[in-house]
């Protein structure tokens, strides 16, 4: 970017053109967000004061951020943060960027009464676990992930947002004794569900593959998780999942084979319940 263009108005136009030419559809919005971060000024202020000049340090920082975005690196990684369920979460390259569509999982969870235990399986940034804990403060919440680096991010977010959760390193539900809790137990499972041969966009290519791909049809980890739940046949269990809509029928079949009946469905989210006989 041209260091001679020093006002926010000029930099906004230049950044927007560069990003648009790189095929980034949200070029103007992204440019505004980066300018907000660099200047510490809100969008309304920036637009109302186009003559505001950038310092040399701000210019250098903006140039670096725009260059990263030109490679289609997710904006959240560049900023080091993302919003989910009205809260700001720390994110980095170790975790998936929380998606707005995943908020439906918390919406559905919130419609249930008291749930003694909530487990977020494959927690990543901890967005679901922390949102669940703050939505249902009387519940015990455990955030599980196979990647210790993810749990480090989860712990940072829990501390920053004042959420009381337990983090546990583990492979899905292995080594978790659900029988130790009175029912119902809720499982939040936003597991990797992208089929191995599915073509993902350039931004997703920057995200951890371990958190994206779930086998030939994308449902391998869900099969393993439901197999694990067979060990708790005397426990009332609610499972809230996220997958592609095209996978919903197959996932419902997997759940049915393990004694679960379907509940609410909202966009990518499904819920299933198994009540002991």
C-alpha cells in the first residue's frame, strides 16, 4: 500500500480496491474493520471524519493486515478475535473461527430446563462451552478437545469472559463418566463434518484440517461419539449437533441406531434425545 496516502478515507478506498481485486466479496466491510482496529475509532467516527490521518505506526500495521487478508486469511485470525453469541472470543490458527450458524446450538440448549452437566466435545476456542456456561450458570460445563493447544485458547477465553468451566484433554467422550451425574446430560457436538473430498474455500484452507474433515461422508467422528454413548444406557442424554443439511438424514439414522429420537432442527443444527426405558 502507498505510504503517501495517509488519511483514513484514502486508505479505505485503497484497501477496498486491493481486497476486491483479490476476489474478497466483503472488501469494504473488511477494510473498515481493519481501520477500526488500527485507529481505535468506531466506524461512524471514521466515516464522519475522512480527513483523519494515520500515524506511521498505524500505516505499517494496516499494510501488514491488508497483505495478510489478500491471501484470504480469515479476518478473525488477523484480528486475533471473533464474535460469537454477542461476546468476543480470542482465536488463533489452532482453532476454527466460530461461525454465526453455530449459535443455533446455544439457542436450542437454552430451551431445555435444568441440565446438571453440559459437555462440549471438540471445543476448539471454547465458544460453545463458554456460551453454554454463561447461558446456564447452574450447570456444570466440561470442554473437551484432543488438541492441547485448543484447550489453551479455551482457558484464555473462559478467564476473559468469567466463565466457570472445566477443560479436559481427551478423545471425544472417552474417560468421561456420564453415570456420575443425574440426568439429563447435554452433549454439544460441533465435530469435524466436512467430507474428505469436499472442496473448501480459500479462507477455510487457513484453518486447522483436524477440525474440519470428518471422513469420506464427514460423519466418522459422530459415529464414534454415538458408539461411546452406548455405555450410558441408563442416563438421559440430549445431543445437539451441527452438520451440513445434506448430512442430516444420515446423522439422524446414526442417532436412531443408538436409541436417540430427533428433536429440534434449525438450519445446520439438530438435536436428539435418549431417555432410559
